[in-house]
């Protein structure tokens, strides 16, 4: 049996895709469980002491190469190119590093944080949708090359859910994180939908604390509503539990307060808007501040950030 496994490899990919409407984001998973290879250690690729002969410039080059492949796939389907986003890349790199270090593949990290919270913590203010990929060679040796990056993109495009994420018309930017260790490569694609600019909100708050939500939308983009959604506070997760994760919703509940227009406190001045509102209506937990807009007659999420309320 072991000899049979020795000739095989492992590919696992996940994708975060937006369902119809604005209510829920879910993750589809495709798994090919062909051996029991385990990853015990890894290294953060952009720290000099852990590069092990791989330069930061090469890693950046491979990320930009995947960007080129993504845009090639989008162009084939009549879609506009996405641009590189450094904040999304920072979030993606950190997640890839953590997955490699922990030897797991998941949209959660060990703190129980999902893509929206991780992107928010990295400084992101827009909406993010994530693809994650892992490939292991049993030999313990994997080439970090354009060929491997091309294979990863092909794997995504051959899976309906991941393809849908790459080809989502609302995406404007992307950041990519790549990590390798013990014959395994981990890739995070963080797609961003950018429709304007938004003021800073706190990452932490107390129950009932007033926050101010502001933004200026791009020309041709109209304000729809601001929703403040609640879910339970993230909890630490073991490696065993992380390996069992699959689909998820973001947020995971429909407990929310929605602000549509002036009657609910939203002030609109041309393309700019502002709202002062409390967080914590449902008690302590993780709150999602969601800004929905309308462009070309279609609803879209422009921003989804998190606030941890104690």
C-alpha cells in the first residue's frame, strides 16, 4: 500500500465564491485524497533567514506570473484585467505561510479567523474572495517554478467553483501568497472588489460603541445599504479540526441591522456617504460591516470588514 501511495500526489483546492444576491458567501471544496503525506514545518517566504536559497524577488516574480495567468483566463472570457494589490498579497502571504507551517489547508487559521477578518487585519477595506491551493510531492522535493504556478492556475480553472471566482466580473484586484516546505506548495489568491474608498473603522470595539462608517464611491457606482452582521467570536482551532473544514458562510448568521438611506441615518452627498451607528446589538462577537452598492443595475459588495466586539 505504501509503495502505491509513493507514486501518487495530493492536490487540495478550496474556493470562496459569492452566491446569488448579497446574503451569503460560501466555500466549495474539491479534494483528491490519494495519500497521507503530512507537512510538519514550513517557513515564511519573505523573511531572509528562512528563504533557503529562494530570493524574495523570485517569489514576487512568481506571484506576478500567476497574475498574468489569471488575466489571460479573464481575457479569454471577455473580462477586464485585475491589478496587483499589495494589501491582499500581504494577507495571502501570511495565510499561505501559516498553512505551510501548520501542515493544513483551510480558509480558517489557527485563531479561527476567516478571509474577511484576516484581510481586515492586514489593512484591507474592500471586499475579498479567496482561493486556496495545496499540492504535495511524496518525494519531498517540489520545484518552485512557473510550471508549478501554471499547473495550480489550471487546477483552479478546471474546478467550477474556483473558475467562477477567478472569472467574477466584479473583481478589480488580486494579491497572491506562495509558500513551500517539505515537498508541498501552498497558494492563496485573494481577489478584491474595489468600488471606492472608505474611511477607517476600528478592528475592536465595546458593546454599544458608536462607530463612523464613511466612503466615497467611484463614478457610476450607487450606494445601496450598509449592513452590520453578527456571528460568534472566532475560537482557536486545532490542526485536526482545521483539516476537517470545508464550506463556510461569511457571516454565518443573518443577525443584522441594515441602514438604507436618510431615514435610517445614512447621510449621502453626491458619491460620498456616512453613517454613525452602534455595534453590539447582538452582544459580544465578530461583527461584519458590509457596504453594498449598485453598478450597471447589478448589486455588488463593495466592502466587508470585521470588528471584534467584546
